[in-house]
C-alpha cells in the first residue's frame, strides 16, 4: 500500500488539490489552443476601453502571442493580482452577474493562461503613475517591478503548453491554427468597428481596420472593398449589421458572425434564423456572409453558461430567432435582379446583380421597374397578395433557344429565362401555398405504380402516411418491400412519381416532425415536376409560364437559389456592339 500523501491522515483519501494542479485542470477548460489565448487577451483589451488593439503571433502561437492595447491600464497593485484565479474588476456581486455588460467576468482567463505558459505583462494606468511589469511561469510569479511604458497594457505569452506536452499533440497544423487566430481577430474587428485592430502573423501584416465606427469600412479591411460594397445593411430596432445579397456566398457557415450585446456567440439556431431568411434565394450547400449585432435585455440572456463564454441561453429564444430572421428578410427585400454586364477587360460577359436596369430613351435613361423582393410580405405577415407594382417588368415572349432558354423583350432590355428554374419557382409557390393551407391536390394514376423500397423507406411510409397523403401520395403496402401507388400530386408527371417518392421517404426516415420541412418538401416536388431543360415549349405554354413567374413572390430565383432570369440592358448591348 502506498504511503499516505502529505497532509492526509492515515486512511484519509480525499484531499484538496494544490493550486498548481487545480489551475492546470481549469486551464484546459479555458485555454485549449492558441486562438483561445488571443480571444481572452483581446476581450480584456476591449473591456479596458481600448481604441486600438494590436495582435502579433509567431509560429502559430507556439513562438509567441502578444496583445497590446491603449486601454485604461492597471495600477501596480492590480497587475500581479490579475493573474490569480477568480480575480476580476468586472464583478462584485451575484446580482451584478445578471446584468453583466463586459465580455470577461469570471476571473479565470489570465490565471489559466499563466498556468500553462510563460507570461509577461506590462501595464500603466490612465490615471497616472508608473508602469509595472510582472513575469509568470506555470502560475509562479518570477518577477514584479516598476518600468517605464505607455498607457495601456501589453501581454506577451510564450511557450504555450510547455508543461502540458499532451495538449501540444492535439493542436492542428500551423496553417490551421493561424487561420483560427485570423478568423477570431477578424470577428472581433467586425464586432467592434469603433476599435482599430491590426493583426500580424509571422511578421506578415494580415489586416488593419480603421476604427472609425463604420462597420462597412471594417468589413472591407477584413475581407475586401468589393465584398463590403455589395453587402446589404440591416437596420432594425434590435438587429443591426450587414448581410450578403443572395449571389454572394461561401461554402461554410464560418462567415456568419452573430453578436449578442456585443458578445460574439456560437448559436446554431440563430445562424439557422439567418439562413431561413435566404430560403429560396440560395443553393443548398452555400451560405451567406453576415455580421449582425443583436440587442437583448441583459436580464433576458444568461452568459454564464460555459468558461469560454461563447454559449448563451435566452429566456425567450423564439423571440430573438424571429427578430433576427425578420430583420434579415427585410434587408433582403433589396435583393436585386441578375444582369449580364461586360467585363472591365473586354467584351466578355459576366453575371452580376443589379438593383436597376437602365437604357436610353430619347434624352434620358429610363429605369426598368425593379420588383420583387421589395414588395414581399415579411415572415410575420403571413403572405397573401401584395399590392403595388409588378414584381417583374412586362415581358413580351420572343422565342426559345437551345430547348432550354426563353427569350423575352422588356423595356430597354433583353431577358433570358431558364425554363426549368422558372417553372420550378412557379410550382414551388403553388405547392407551398397548398401545403400551408392544408389543401391536398392529387390525381389518380392511370396505372398504379409499384415502387420497390428499402426497409427504412417502408417504415417511413407507414409512419408518415398522413403526411404523404397531404402531399398528394396515396397507396398501400404491396409486399414486404413494395408500395403500390394509386395517386400522386397533381402537378407531377407520372413517369417521375416513383423517384420522387423514394427521395421523400429517404428524407423522412427518422424524421418525427415532417411538417417542419414544408419548404424543403415543396422544393423537392417542384424540382421533379417542372419542365426539363431541353424540353420544347409551345409559344402559348411559354407565355403562360412567364405570366405565372411574374405572379410569384420571388421570381428572380428558383427554390434552390439559382437565378431564373438574366437581363441584358440596352446600354450594355450598345457597348458590346460599340454603338453610340
């Protein structure tokens, strides 16, 4: 039997951990990678009222990480105390925690960083006096002395995880760690446009924001000027920021930045609220760019959920979700048409978005009436007919090209229409309206279709028989792995019924609440019911399709976000043909 530990009575097995051990354990919750160190130091700088924050990183954070700010600084007596666990200037009582406004408040970050690295901190208070410097290694204070320094604070972190080598093995490649740091500092810059941020990685200047308070200017510094110019403004009482137009998107959700009362948070449902505002305007695997500041009563949100402070809980999450979705939806009502324009380098054409289409008429340029999204009802309004001007300009059908494109003439413009995407949009609106109103529309099949299915699909058919009937599918089991269909949705060609049912049942497998997937289901049925690209259309059918498209809520794109319509304005044609 091993001898009893120091401080334990014979037979006693439970002891209070030494502070160095406790600090090392706690550090694992707060500091899991170099980006976490930068996050905590930058949050402290923001809370200190800094107007400028400079971040420097070398060797993916393994060499050093340095954050310098010009905030209010600390007096000599406060600086050593700041590195003790649960030491903070931001919180004095439990009641204060319920209305906390600062990013930090737990008093754990500096102690956690110092427990697993070598740290040097230099600070001087705005209130006057000398600067002070401390150096700490693995939680132990090595030096504390007065020094000359500017007002503000500089924290230098070196040899991160040198005393916890197991943690080093879990770090990613240097390029990945650097990318995380770059994205993190960029998010801070976007969330705080009134602070000038600069970031240097391995002596390379990554970006620098002006700190003027202009969010678009900060966005241009983090991304680029062209992207910043294209962003749409969100101006609501409780939601402000920028979101991208439908044609501007990325392959991941990493570019959706949501801040609650100035705090950058990770919240899947709120990101989904932003995505919902784009429904029908983007392709399924593409995601918008957004920087959105959400204002919530501090008493209605709990920020003390996790040591990293990235997760929050709302007292009424549904209200916040609805406000965020509605604000983005309103901004997207500015969403423009698609227009073909000549590139800067020559006569080649490129696809761009434009809010107006202009052409010369007599002595002035006449603008084509721009619809559309500006006339849409908000999610809260429940839809319905919209009064006012037409969503699409008047279109005179000219003909069909390549068995897939309709050509039409509009005032001062030529319009190309993707017949499949256009018909898909028409059917989607019709099917969705029917589903939301609980009005199934099915047609009996001339010959019943036997569809062979996988066991999971058969189970889904039995579990969701009522839902499938609401969609227009009627049938029964015809053997252990076969469904005999007697009726299908009225808009669907009979030859596609079996394939659509298979896709629906695959999608429904394991789904308990299919009614929440109305839009996805309507989009699937519309896509497989629409006229195909390559199908010839009679002039009468084409004209009816154009009339129906003009009556839809969102005529510029199909339910999957692809454009239905391209506009080549008269002035662009003149430029291409080098006419005056």
